């Protein structure tokens, strides 16, 4: 029974990762373009936000 629960959990994680990853990449692209447009201010706070 534990193995079945682990398999179901793995499937859920894979499905949610496939759904969330493209959104995270799109958000990263938008933030990067905004930073470039503003003249590349210090990226320390931006990097810290990405690591959370």
C-alpha cells in the first residue's frame, strides 16, 4: 500500500511540475526584460527573490 501511495505522489509531483515550470519560466523572462529595460539595476534583491 505504501508503494502505491509513493507512486501516486510521484505522479502528482510530475504533473504539477509540468504545470508550474512553464509559468515560472515565463515569470522569470518578464522580470528579466523589466530589469533590462530599467537599465539593469543591482540584481541582488531579484536573485534573492528567485531563491525563495
